[in-house]
C-alpha cells in the first residue's frame, strides 16, 4: 500500500516503495518537495480544499482523488489519512496518508456500466420489435408490452 507523509506545510517527508512505484518518482526526489507535485492541475483546487481540512483533525476515509505520475499519467487513488499533532494536542505536525490505486477498478466499473446500458438498449429493441409484431394482431397486447418496458427498474 502506498504511504505518503507530509508536514504541516505540505512538504513530503516520507514515502514508501509502493508510493514510489505508484507515482514514478524515487523517494530522494520526493522528500522535501511540496506535495502538490503529485496533484493534477485540473483537480488541484479540490486537493487543496481537502488537504487543508486535514490539519483541523478531519480524516480522509475512502476519499478518491487522482495523482499525476512522473510520466504525466493520471491514477485514481482511494486515500485514508491521519493527522499527527504536537505535544499540545492542537498543532498539526504531519499527515500520514495510505492509498490504494483504484484506477483499473474504476475502468472496469465504467465498462460494466457501458455493457449494462448496451444490454438495456438491446432489450428495449427486442421488446419494441415484439410489440410491433403483436400490434398487428392485438393492439392492446402491444400497449401492455410497451408499458412494461417503461416500468421503473430498481
């Protein structure tokens, strides 16, 4: 599991090997960089908004936010976090994040959704074809088939 630690000023202080593999940068390069190096430009505002809340004790629990790899590719990561506070129990010192790359899972979910929509279109076409055939014999039956076709699906 990728682990990322940043200090109260959003400078990266620790990463593990899994994080290096995920982002395509080595730890030597990442340490002392601002964490925004990992944030895609198009979602940077969302990252800043979410990350700024972490210092207030808010936790990320299953927050999906993308990161941008060294090669420019985007990966979607499911993040969980914990904020470490100083001796006073109030001042944030660091934030530890644990992530899980869910990019492939999201692609698979989109494919399943596309297949489901495709099957619905085929099913609707079949029902309409059957209704058209039945309508020639019995208009009431065809109307019933169309009403059933438009029945809400849970």
